[in-house]
């Protein structure tokens, strides 16, 4: 069999997505690989397909139990024998799994990085044919990464102990230039084929809403009530916010559950399952929730508070729309969020770390927080802001984010920008933005008098402009590099590269948003697959969803592992009536057809008999 045969037989897809085939060919040729692909782009297929074609076992090193369990369930449903080895198993279960693996029962074994140091696992690895070691969530190996895990540093020692060096492949969705370099160096990848497919998720609509306190609550309630039945995640920074928001939604009769580290393990597992198995429409959670949860039909992710980094936000927001369907990522921002995040970073646990490393991580954390705050305050394209942070070039606004669809006025503040530079020069780069802003508007504050700011030439020169507009101007100048803000507990504004400002044709423009959103221009708007269904077609889709839920309940697996929503929608448009037609539906592999295919064919046939004259799809 070749990779395309494997893809069709087990996973039900006719063709590979961007980057997948290149990575697979590289691995099969014996070459190391590093793939940086966005969430939902099909990273797991890049190592699962070659694993079935390599002669020995593929070890997948994964950081979270939930991620392993999810992947193994999916593989077993597709007819692929796989296992996981982690702390959720008893010693007897681990022994049994390793014995079966030694006999060749499993082609793919997921393992926690801590397990690599165990003598029993090392003994198994030394006496087995290990064809490939795959490092999933590879950014965890880097101190530049947002999820650094010291246990990942032990991976290379494990690989070096193996009698024959296997192919090493690494995968991540979030890697800046520094993280990418760390992955290559620390894992000692041997002339790897590096594939970066880009960070853009075209089906995700990003927006930022400035709201505080009860306005956040009102927004959440209004959004959920306007999107009945849609699956969503609401992220909060603190457990207290999770509990209060959960209580509020529960009292309104919304099918909701909650998740954070303060909930006991059994309840947390039940709550997570309620969301995954579609028993709860919404989960309110801290960022402890979601990593490795492959629920494909999450239609919205709302951040009730600002995350601590762009990496965190990209990863968490990216849990929406994994099936490629149109989904929304909304961040509710208030100035209080920044204060909370700074407090949490100041109280971060740095046990067993060198003083030098601690200081470096604190500086990186501070920088990442500034970048995240900049995202919340920017008036330019939100998608481009994200892409540029991860090193991608952008050429025009996306026309598919909240900022691109906001009504705004543009003001030329070139002259005012030069006064900002003048003021920073007078402060000698010793003070932060509040001192600079207060000086420019001529505020009557004791602190300004104390430092002598009321004697500066720049004092009060912009008194006819609001402090808010000056803050917007400073944000714009920071993005342009005309000024810089230091890291640390008390960041100050300093001079950047002002050479461009000295040129006559340079203009510093700021946008001021109105209250209204403008309609989509349609240039990049992606319609949902359900938009092709008529009202009768949507009834059929709901009927197939109910069947899927019933089968999932009986089998004890999440509904999306049977078939995702996209596959059900395609069943509605193609109306398969036999095995050949059902196998032509994307996402229906041979094993899944034998287990479930006939039940769905029968349900479609029954619907047609009950609704003989109905038009199901506009695609027919």
C-alpha cells in the first residue's frame, strides 16, 4: 500500500492537505522532519500514515493524557491498533500494553515524556524495533515556548540510548523563530525537512470587544442565546471567574459545564466528557482545559479575560472550527485583565530553575504580555497582527475580522507623534506611558510636579486631545518601532528608530472606531457547509446527528470520533444509498463503514421515504 491508499482505507480522505504529503514522503525516505501547521490542518495524519508503512513501531511523545486517549480512540475506530502508556494506567495495565506491543500488536504507541525515564519502558524500547519517534506539541521543549516542560529535554537522551537511531519527527502549531530553532537544536534533528504551512485559519473570525464587569456577562449571555445549540468554550483567567460565570449560565437554563484545576479529578473528568459527548453545549474553563481535545464542532471560543501570550491565545482560539467550518473567536478585553495577568506572572512557580533562566523567562513573559495587550488595542487587521507575530508577511487587511468590519475614522497625528518623541526625550526614557500621556495633556497631578514634568516644553501641548487618543497614538508608534517599551515590572517608554519620521512624506495615521460594524464585503467570507442545505436538508442533518449521538452513547466514545459534522453534512448533500456511495463521502473509511455505514444509509433512506418530494440540498 502507498500513503494515498492508507489515507483512503483508514481515514476516508481522497487527497492530502497542504504540506501533509511532503512530510509523509520525507519520513518514509528516512529523513527527519519538523512540521509547523495550524490547529486543524491535519498534523496527526502526517505521522500516523507513515507509521502504518514503516516496518517497526512509532512512539508518539505527547504531553497530556487527554490528548493520548483521544488520539488512540480515533485510531482504534479507524481500524488501527494503537495504545497509550501514561499515569492513568495501573502497573498491570502498563505491563500488559508493553507485552502486547512487544508482540507487534500495536503500530503506534503514545507515551508521556516522563515515562521515557522508566527502566521498564527503556527495556521495552531497547528490545523492540522503533522506526520513528514523533514529538507532538514540540514547542514544549523550548523555554521560549509558552508550555515549556522540562521532561521534554529528556527525549534526546532516550533517542541516543536506542540501538538504532529512528526517524525523528516533530510537530507543533505554535512556533516563533526562536522556538523553531530550539526544537531543531535540542532534538538534534538531522538535516530535517522543515515544512511551515502557515498560521492562517481562514474559517476563524477574530474579534475583540472592549467590555468590563457585567458588560462581559451580558455579552456572553446575549451571544449564547443568539447561537442556540452551538458548541463553545469560554476561557477565564481565574477559577473564581469560571465558577461565577458557570453559575450564571446554569441558572439561565443553558446546558453548561465547568473545568479548572480546583475541581476534583472525577468531577473534572465527568465535566470534560459532558462537553465532548455533546451533553453540555458550553464549557467554562481555565486554560487547563482543551489541549489535545479534538472536538471538531466547536463553533465559538470566547475569552472572558485576555490570555498571557499570543501563543496561548492562538492555541486556545484555534480549538474552534477544527472541522473547517466557519467559527468565531471573541476576546472580551478590559484594562483589569492586564493587571490580573501581571499578578499571575509575578507569582509564577520557578522551582528547580537557575536564577539566570528565571530572569530570562520573566523578560519573555513580559514581552509576550505586551504583544497580547497590543492585539487587544490594535485598530488594524486582527488576523494580520497574529500572522505577523508568527513571522508571516501580510499584504492587505483580511476583510474577515472584527476590526476589518468596524466603522472608523482616520486621523493624521504626525505632528502629535513628534511631540510624543519630544516628551520621551525630555523624560530621558525613564518613565512609562501614563507619565508621558499626562505630561502631553498637561494633567494636574502631584507625580508630574514631583518629577518636574510641568516644566517640560511638551507639557500641555496636546491639551486639546483626549488621553485615550494619545494612548492609541502611542500604541501605533510602538507597532511602527518609533518608540519602544522596556520589559520588566515597571516598563518605560524609550526612543526607537525615528529616521522615517524625519522624512517629509511620512504620516502617522490612527483609526478611531465607531460603534457599528460594517457588513462583509464577501472577499474572504467562508460560508458554512450547512448553508447548502434546505430546511428539509437541515432536518436530515439533525436526524443524522441524533443517530450519531445514540451510537456514540452505546459505544462509549465521543460523537465526533464516529463522524464529524462535515462528514454528516456531506452525507446530506450526496445522499449515499449503498456501500460504494457511502465510501465516497469524505471521512468514511472502510472500518467505519463496516461499523456504522449501513445505519446511516438506512436513516437517509427512511428520511427520503418520509419526505419524498423534499429538496435536501442546493448542491444537488
